[in-house]
C-alpha cells in the first residue's frame, strides 16, 4: 500500500529532471487524505446533522402540539353555552379526555406486538 501511494506515474512524457516530484507527491497525499475524509468524516457529519435537526424538529413539534391542546381546551372552556361554570369545565375535561383516549386507542391498535421466544 505504501509503495502504491508513493508510486508516481510519468504521464507527461517529460524527463525526470523536468518534472517537480514534490508537487506530485503533495498532490498524491492530498488526494489520499481527501478520499479518507470523504469516506469517514463526511458520513458522520451528515448523521450528526440529521440527529440534531430531528431533535430540534421534535421539540418544536411537541411545543406546538402542547400549545394547540391548550388553545383547544381554552376555546371550549370559554365558548361552551353552559350557565354554571363547573358544568362547562367538566364538559371540556370530558371532551379533551375522549380525544386523547381515542388517539391513544388508535395508536395502540396500530402497534406491532413483541415476539417473545
């Protein structure tokens, strides 16, 4: 492998005195380093970026979902046409619970059961 890295083919057809062997060796080392970097560091950087952007998107989505739920409960609490305030609060709690229970039941039915050996 070392002999392959240090081997420089004479493609110009010039004599040995005319070509600059230091430039050729430097170019060869640079190409080897670039190849190694492209096969090791670049994929790791891409995976790290995907993980970071995924976490940021997940946190933002969770925050948006929480704000949406709070806005929905607040909207129901303010605009339901019940006279006693306590009945309106219990109705809002019942509706929100039914939505969460239905969502949970939907995802529970779609899950894949574990296979135990």
